[in-house]
């Protein structure tokens, strides 16, 4: 027997047969009429909107089983735009033909309003009424209502009249669990300030704030919606962006701010931005309308908190940094961190706090922070916030000091951190909070915290090259010591401040700070402090190339340390003195000072003194003991790497690369400089990176990668100019000129070398000026200005003789020889090259000797002295091969092949020129390869046909 039930829904006992056929009414108007309008000024969330719509799309008909149903949860802070996104999705989904023929069921659950919150029973009552269920047929209990609700939605889906369910403002999983369809075809879109889970395959979208540019788009869209002619965003773009930033990307706050603007069409955006800048009144400004009130949105969430959660929420606003760790929050409450972790997790699920960048860190939205601070002020007597702040300050100070101990000379310390890596990880994570504490602790009556923390952060900020933070914290410490008449602390603070200024290359200001510290120490009769200040001043004078002043200051400081029997202080000062002597090219004196240091401290092989190794490496490189220098620089780099000192490691690698380049180990040198540049870029040291990239350019030029070399040197010039280093700019310009000349752009090279020589002479670097003038002579030779070229070379040679640089003096003789050869003064050319070769041999500079001998061979060819040219070419090729310079070897072989052709030793000429062709081909030097190939072809033809040598071949 079958009962037919037609024309409505019958819930009383009418079922007498085995099967019931439920026939729904053809139209249920209320199901489509309850969706509030969506704003036409919507902006952002595009990716999420498209993805959610994809989830709501009906399944293809050929897919078996119930499909197309899903649970989508939009969670986030109050006012973040959850409801608006749900409405935007609903409107678009309803507009899709065939997606939801049954319409939409929208219900606001008022989950965070204690007076209007719907119970599950009340929510089901409302939904069933919208589904046209008569009141008399509503089951009395939740279970019955839920079963009927689900049955109706299933029936709609089976008859092709699928319904979209949108449940807004749910406060808990329990409030909505019985409202979830079970047919697998009816989708639900749910919004909540809490992260709700049902374990039913739901997809959670945790909405974040809008990026500033999207906030500007919201402002523009709302204003144009009110008045299409409103152009205030276009005329005041910076102020629009500032309003977006002050609203902290919260859509509700943006809507409030824009409503204030829309109500006053003549009001400039700058006026509203000015008013919102006042943090004390910002929430007031954004809560003036009852229908749009940011404070009210937050209060709904806050009132739902337990007293313990509320107290923690208020305390979190005491932190001045961008986030807070669980441990720091636990110190505020003076509770166990594990217990506080649970409380923070609850606040995060309520979206009153957000997760930080890493696990165990928490952040407050800017406007939520203001709200929490308001609540804290109202409960200050009960909360005793200053006691909580005191615990937080003590935690920061003690932990920073424990971490700093790992950055000291010993490199390790027992206590809170197992090793240096752990200490640096903590400092990296807490740096913004620690710096903010230095800047604000004194404002709440704790200047001692500001000063102590500023000193404790010094080595870390230096190590990580956070120079702006270092200057800021040291400035605060100086000001507080001055304010409280703390002379002893003042001198230390000034020295610390001077070091920070020097790191920023503000050397004049740094010297002034150290001079003031020296005066205080002198007045107090503190010789040890005087020595420290003198040493700091000397370091600045070295950087500004006042080398004689630096030598006197270091010498005086070393003498004072010696009189105090402070062997460590004296040794440290002498090591720094060596760096100045190296700049003065007094390498023998530098090595003698290092011998004195060794007597005091022992050999650096017995301990890890990276600075000593660095300065000894520079001294050894200066006397051309490159192998020992490479060993010292390599060891220093390993020490710095072990100590996680990226800046120190980069400095060691830069010096290592320079030394390797001296040995013509071009690939190894390029690797070292590349790694140094990467490290310096990572720590934000633009000046140091410029030095490394300038050295990279030299390597690239030697490798005949000229375009890359030009680019590297040009970047170096720009970076040195940006950092106001005129000396560095001069060095980079002369290197740029060398690369331009090698690329055939001699006119541009002349300009760069001329500027370089002027800069280097202005900055009291006669040796650097000599290099620039020598290179200028080479560029002038290529432009045919031989008289000026010889004059520049002669000046350079005199400067090199004054500074005792025999190698560079030999370079000048070699270049003069080339100029004389091109001028047709061949005897003078051979003599100049011979003088260069003799000096190179004297100082064991094999590569330079090879260049001089090769150039001699070229001059001898032009003089038809072919036997001598053949011998010189063979010798040059042999030396080039030994130094690893394949390009030089190829050039020498090609010149030798020319001599062999002239000597009619064609079989040897074929072998020699063939080898040159292969080398040029491997070096990707097509012009030189073609020239060598012509020699090879000519020698081969002579072997076959016995033709006379071409008169133009040597040319």
C-alpha cells in the first residue's frame, strides 16, 4: 500500500504504507528573500571569493552520488569583513543560472550578542519558518527540528531545487552543528569570530586584514558610490594611503572612516588622517556611528571572555613591539608558560590575537591593541600593570644579557642558551621588542631598563648590522645618562654611540662622541677608559684616511694599556695599529708589530683571533707571501662562520678573494667575492657589498667577462656614492675605467680614470691615485694621445716609488713600453719592457714578468728580430701557462707563431698557432681566435705551396 501526500507537508501520523512520497510546494518565496544586500564598493578578497564560488558550484550530472554540498567557514577578527564576503559570495552564486534554483537561506545567529544570540532551537525555528513549515507542524525539540530541516533540504536537492545556506555570526560549533545539512548536496557558508571545527571536511578561510593599497581601493569605491565625481583619493593619494594604514586594514574601520568622509564632501582626506593619528582618540573617531562602530565590534568579542582570558588580553597591550612570545606573555601574568599557551590559543581561536611569524609568537591588530589598552586603563587598579611590566622588563634584560654572553670573546656561556645559534635565534626574534623597550621603558619610569638593555644589545646589533637600531638605542642611552647626570655611564654610552655612528660611516660625528667620552674619562682620572676612547677615535681616523693621527692615537692607547699591565688591551690595540700600517703600505713595520703581539698573546695558531689573522693576512699579502695570506684569511673566515658573524666572514672572504686574484686564481677569487657580496647583502651592508662587488668586477675583467665586469663596477660606483665614500668611489671608478678600456671604450675610460685620480688625490691616497693615473695613461694611449699618456705614466711611477710599490712601478714601465712601441719608438719600448721584467723577477711576480716578456716579443717582431721574438714568446707562454692565465698564454703563442712564420719554420708555426686557436675558442674570444686562425692558415699554405710570407701578417 502506498500513501500519496500532495500539495504540502504533513507531519502528523498519516503514514500507513511502506513508502511516503513527499511532494514539496512549487515555490518557497521566503527562501530567496532573506539575503541582505552586498555593498557595490567591495574590494580585495578576489582569490578567496573565486575559490569559494568554485566550492559552491553544482556537480556535473554525470558524477554519481550526492555531490555539490560543502561546509565553508569564514573566520576572523570582528570587523574584518567575514559577513560582507559571505554576502558577496551569496549574491554571485544566486546569479549563476542553475546553481541554486531553491534560493538562499540566510540567518544571522547573533552569536556574540548576549541579548539576541539564537539558540540552536530558535535558529531551527527561524529556518523552518522560512522554508514555509507551518507553526503547528514544528517539532518541539532540537532533534526533531533538525531532522525535519535536513529532510526538507534533501528533498529540495533531489528535485533539482538546491538551496544555499548562509549562517552568519556563529559563536561556537555547538550553536550551528544541528543546522548543518546532511544530504551532501546542500552547501553551507558559515561566518564566525572563532575558528570552528566540525570534522566534516569543512574548509576554513581565516580572513586577514587588507593590504594598504586595497584599503585605498575601498575608500575610493565607497566615495565614488556616494558621489561618482568624488576625486579626493586621486588628488590626495598619500593621505588616502595613510588613512588606510591608520585603519590597519580593518574593513569595518575603513567603512567608518569613509562614511565620515562621504558625509562631508568638502572635507580633505588630510584632515581625517590628522585626527586618526591621535592614538588616544582613534577608536572614538571610528565609533561615532551606532550602525558602524569599531569599538562595539570588539566589545562583543571581549565580553565573551573569561576573567583569566580578559586579563591576559589586557596585558598583551603592554608590549611595545609588533608581537610577543608565549614566555614573555607568561612573565606578564607570572604564570606557567604552558598554561598561558592554552589561554593564548583560546584568544587566537576567538581572533582577538593573531599568530606571529613563527610558532609560539602572538600579535595584536593595531586597533585591537588600542581597545585592549583602553580596557587595561579601566582595570588598572585591579590589574597592577606596572608590576606586570616590571616582570616583562626583567625577562627581557636578563635574557638579553644571557644571549649577549655568547657573543663575547669566549663565544660561549652557561645559562639560558645551549649555544650561540640559540642565542642569536632568540635575539633575532625579539629584536623589535627589545629595541622598542629601550625606547619606551624610561617613559614609564624605568630608565635603568632602557640604558642596561641598550648596552646589552650592542654586540648583537653590530653583529647583525642593524645599524639604525644601534644608533637609536645608543642615542637613547646617551640622552638618559645626560638627563640623570651619570658621568660614568655617559662615557660608556658616548663610546657605544660613536661605534654605532662609525658603523653608519658618520665618522665626524663618531669622533666627536669619542672625544667627549675621552674628556669625561680624563676628568675622572680613568686611564683605562682614556685608552679605550683613543682606540675608538683612531679607528675613525683610519676610515677617513687620517692615518698619521690614527697611528699616534693607537700608539698612545697601547702605551697606556701597557702601563696598566693590560696585556689584552695592548695586544688588541696593536692589532688595530697593524691595519693602519697596512694602509700606509708599511708592511715590514706591520709584521714587526704583529711579532710584538705574538709575544704578548701567543701565536694566532694557538687561539681563535680572527682580527689578528685578518691583519696578518693583509701584511703578508703586502709582502707578496700570498700562500700564507690565503691561509690566514681562510682561517679567519672559518672562525667568523663558526661564530655566526656574517659581516666578519664577508670581510675575510673579500680579502681572501683579493689575494687569490693576485695569484691569478680567478675562479677561486670570484667565488670568494660572490659569497662575500651575498653575505653583505643579507645583513644590509650596502657599503661592504659595494667593496665586494667592485672586487668581483676585477675578477670578471680578468676572466674577460667584460659586460659583467662593467656592470659590477658601475654598481660599486653608485653604492659608494650613496654611502658618501669618495675614496671607495675613486677606486671603483678606476676599475670601471679598466673594464671600459678592455671593452674598446677608451674615451669613456679616460673620463672615469680622470675622475678617479682626482677623488683619490683628494682623499689622500697617493698609491690609489698612482693606479688611476697609470690606467689613465693606458686609456689615453688607446685614444692616440701618447704625450698625455706618457705624462700620466711618469706621474704614476713617481707615486709608486714614493709608496714603495715595486710591482706597480713595474706595471707602469710595462705600459710605457707599450706606448713607446705604438709610437714607433721600438728600442725605447724594448728597454722599458726589459726594466719591467727585471723588477717583476726581483719580486717574484711571475705573471707580470710574463706580460713584460710577451710585450717585448711583440716589439722585437716589429724590429724584425725574429729569433729573439721566438725565444721571448716561448718564455712568455711557458710562464703564463704556469700562472693559469690561458688568455695570456694564447696571445704569447700567437706572437711566437708569427715569428716562426717569418723564420720559415712552418711546421712549428702550425702547431703553435693551432694551440692558440683552441685556447681563444675555449675562452670565447672570437676576434683573437680569427687572428690566430689566419696565422694557422697562412703557415699551412706555406707548408703546401712554399709561398712567401705575407708582408702584412706581422702587422
